C-alpha cells in the first residue's frame, strides 16, 4: 500500500498549496496503514475505485473502467489502460481490440469470455491513449492487487509490455518474455502481446496463438 500512501500524501500537499501554504509545521497526513487498507469485497472495492481522485487521470476520464467477468475466474487478463470507447462505456476491451481478445479466449481457450476476468493496470483512460505514467500506474496498482487477491486466479495473462512491467517489476522487452511461464505467489504469469498491437502487426498473431495454446495447456 506504500504507493497509495504516497499518492495520498502528495494529494494533501497539493491541497495545502492551493490554500496558500508555503511552509507548515502541521503533520502532512494522518493516514495510517489501517485506514489505507482497501476492501477485499469486490463490490466495495469497485465503489472505492469509482470515487478515486488520486491521480490526474480522474480529471479527464468519463467513466472508471474497473473490470468485468467471473469474480472467481481461473484466468485473469490484464491490459494497459481503457481506450476511448471503454472510457465512454465503462467496460474493458470493447471495439476491435476487444473482439480480438474475445476470439482469442473463445476460439483458442474454448471458454466463454464471461468465464474469465478482464481488467487493466490503470482504471481510467489516458489522454490521447498514451502509455500510463509511472505515478498513475503505481497509484492505481493497489486496486489491481486487491482484485487479484479477491479473484485468486490460477493464471494471469498480461497483455503487452506495460501490464507485464507494472505487475512484475521486470523491465525486460516483451518480445523476450512473451510465451514464458513465471510463477508468482499462487498463480502463473504468462506475458503475451496486446490485441491492439496485433491489429497494427497482424503477422504477430501467430506468436499470440502459440501463447494461447500454452495457456490452454496450463488449464488442464
């Protein structure tokens, strides 16, 4: 929860600055670990995420895209950030990239999309669909970690370099790690390419098809 704590501290400093403070002897924050704990219940967690204003993305978003799917799913897909269509609908992975992800799930894994859970590193759309900044990703990450804790998946599929990096802390190039299986806590992580990348580079679909077959083998 350290990232969330730091974000709250920074937010209060900005508030003090807006009030005209230049120096203060006041305690900057009275937040403790106990009251920074996010709820484990997914409904309550979603409610907190919907009201989150800890980073700049909250100022430009239309809707928080919390995630959707089976809340006890064996497989969790994690993307980067909601796109503009998802920003308007509040649902993750819709449009062309969503259709492609659905096909990957239903035609290769042979399960319904509703049987997995889908979320993102950050829950708000980024301006011009840019990559989330580190401060944005680290501020939002506690919500994702709570989702993982609640869902307790067997397999986490990270879609693209951003999702893989912020979940694992590994800066390796996605081309070097995609299609591997990494054990972390009680689940396996399988990095693969983001569907939006496949739309721009159709030849890479072969690699992702191989990754999905690997995931299928882990489901047995």
